[in-house]
C-alpha cells in the first residue's frame, strides 16, 4: 500500500488553502461599513470630531464609517460595547477624557482598560480654560488665589458632574494652588456654563469649545488656559504656568480605539487614514471652530498618552478623595 500525497491530493489541498478565509488584515479591508461608537449623545464636541473624521476616512476607504451614539454611564456603556465587540476591524470606539479617569473613579469596570481595547489614534484635544464671572473681583489667577485665601470655603465652582474634566481640572488647581473652593455639580457642562454666566458660582474650568463666544463677547472672563501652550482660539490668554501655577494641564480629548485582537495591519491602516484626515484644511477649520486642536500621531503615541492620563488622574482622585456620590 502506497503512502503519501498523489498529485490529485496535492491539488485538492492547495485549492482548500485558497478558499480558506484570510485574516482581516490580509484582505482588502474594509469590505463593509465600519461602526464607530461614540459614548455620548449627538451634538457635542465628541460627536462633531468623530463625525468629521469618520466622513473623511470613509471616503478614502470606500466604505461608510457609521457613527453610533451610545451615551450613558459616564461613557462606560458605549466603551464596554466596543470592548466586547468582535476584533475584526468593523467596530471602533471614540474614547474621551473619561477613559483615563474611570479606572480610578469606579471600583470596578465591566471592561479592562489596560487589555480590552487597543489605541488607534488621538484625534485631538480641547484645553480647559479657567473662567470667572465678570463681576468677580479677580482679573488674574493670582488675584483669584488671593480672593480664595481671604474667603476660605466661601467661593464655589461649577462642574458638569463628578469626575468630569472640569471637576478634575479644578481639583488639580486646588491642590496646586492650595485654595479652598466648594464643588457645585450640575448636569452637564452646558448647565455649568449657564450657572457661571448667571453668577450662581464663582469659577469654572471648561473646554473652550463651550464658551468661546461668551468670552469674546465679554460675558465671561478667561484667566488662564490649562495647557503648556497658549490656545490658538484665544492667544491672549496666558497658560496656567505663565499665570503662576505650573503643572495644571487639563484637556478634554478624544481618540479612536479598537477591540483587542484587531490586526496590526488594520490598526495601522486606520491610523494612517485618520492622520491624513486630520491634516485636511476643512477638518482643521471645523475642529478650530469648536476649539478642538487636531493631534494624530502613532498608535504607540496614543497608547502612551492614555497611560499617562490614567496615572495622572489616579493621583488626583486619590488625593482629592473623589468617588461616585462624594
């Protein structure tokens, strides 16, 4: 009895290999629409940034990138959906500032932020500005600190809720400047801005996209920007370091991630297309109009950025004793 493969066996074997499904990264990806989960309701900066980039990337890839708004749970709901999705390159998620905060804010998350998602690209960021109502007798950060020192526990600050960027920005400022101001949480940044404009509260840290028109109209006063560079949106406003309080850098940011297991080829292809989109003049113009600064960079750049955010806010949350319901 003869052993071994005949020429017919070999032919059938080669045909079988050819019809086996190839890995996603080796295919002409994408071959169907891509879903981009945005863990916020429609209409905000996160939604605008995601839709602007999704349109351009979809045009280049020849497949629609569909934005799927899944707000709720302080962004946990939408992020968890992406973390549990198939790693086939057809589900992505726009992760925000909260992604770097939630691991320390919550005792337990339904996903593992260190393992379940992979960085694709940082879309951009919107630095927080320190604002006061025009009636507040402080025209600089130093004057505000002096006012707070003279009135401990009497000044207050608005936020869009616990562990929001404006909440943690103010807590970081309190730790750095050694001031005592009282937290007044509101339901969302828009309500916090309204409270400041009405004079209900003394100060607010908030992304410039929410307030640029009010600042330019003189209805709010910007004392400083919480970044290491002045903002192109308001170049006359000093940085916190220039104002005398270094190491207070806080930006609302958004980036794209994919479920862990998504092929390296797909990650790199998406990264390249996002980077290309962020360089387009109309995308830059759209981002600038809402105070959002395009970034980009490699997946590794974004991964390092996320890790630095998680480490940074873990320290602030611990020192300020912030927790759900605190």
